[in-house]
C-alpha cells in the first residue's frame, strides 16, 4: 500500500464518518440534478519524493499522463483555448467552455499574462533562499474579467532546502475521488511539476505537500468510495512503491514532453471506476 493509499483510506473514512452535506450547490449533473457533496475541511498530505514517496493511488487507475499534459497546458505552453488543450492531449475541459472556445481568463492565460513561470525560475536561480516563491493563479482582476471556473488548485509555494527543492500546493476545493484526493491526478501532476522545475534549476525534488481547504465526495460517488475502501484490504503489501522517473537527458522545463516520463512499479487495481461529474 502506497503512502497515498493510506491517506486515501483515512480521508474517505473521515468524510463518511464526519462529513457534512452542502446546501444549494453550484454544480449540476448532466441530467440537471444538483450535485451535492459530503465534505470535510482542511486536509493535508505530505510526501518526500527523494525517499521514493511519489503520490499516486493504486486503488484505481490514475490518468497520470493526461494530468502531466494538463501541467504543460497551464505552465509550459500556457493556454486557455480548449482546442489547443485537446491538441495537447487534455480532453476534459469542454464542459467549461464559456462560449468562445476558451475557459476564460483562467489557468494558462493567467500564467502567460503575468509570466509566472519565468519569474519563478528566475527567483529560484537568483535568490534560492528567498521566501517569496509563490505562483498564484488566483488573480482577482482575471476572475472579474471573464466568466469561467475559478481555479481549484490555484497556489504553489516553493522553497530551496540545500540540494532539494520543496513545494506545497494549495487547493480551494477538491473532488476527491476523481482528482484532488491522495495520489489522484492533482497530486501526481503537481509532483511531476516539482520534478521538472527542480531539474531545470539544478536541484533534486524534495518534499511535496498538498493542502485542500474543502475536500468532498459527490453524492453519486458514495458507492465508488466504498469500493475503494474495500480494495484497501486487497493490496499486496510486498509490491514496490510506484515512482515517476524523468528522462536524465532533459534539463529544461520547456523541453519536456510526455515521452520523458516513465511510471515504474505502477499496478493499479481494476476494473476502473467511473464517476459522474458535477459541472
């Protein structure tokens, strides 16, 4: 059982035991029904990548490659155009089209406007022990400029620690079983982001931590959550921990492609679970 699997078991059980149901939710299912959630507030997870604790869940298959491709659309080749995202291999943003083929002045558009990655890399290189290395997708002027889904995973904070680069991800809201939960797409993709930036700046990836202000299980995901709890009892304890490995020949953040990543020792449980999304 990976560290992420342990966290997943604990968090699902805590939501089932202590979670509260929301009222008048904004999201709806495709049939028009309100997409209610059972939530807890203020979850925290931490992993030391230098010790082989890569955050990926084995209780169901995680689309980690697509998650990393989404990082490319946000930070490496930033865009808010849905067609460009789809060309880059990310096909889940179509439901958030604001009517002009974009997701609004959000995510990649914000990164590009404020040169957030260029500034981050320069700060790490010029002032490694400075404590102002913050990349924020939550820009009030951008949020007011257009319609669009407000960023969920919106803030990263970076710190140099000797030969290591550490990063914490802050998320305002998380659909736990589909994306934000322990070892889910959000954790896997942002840990990969840390690995790429560390390589670019000449450091080793160190500690990756994740804070979610409100983590929820949708009411139509309850049965899938129970299945994942049951699967915890079936994990082979002798299995090696999965680890994401970067192509050693690549050193520039801007040169990485999905072919430069290999996930070793990853054997997720099957069959895959399906989740109805709240839009």
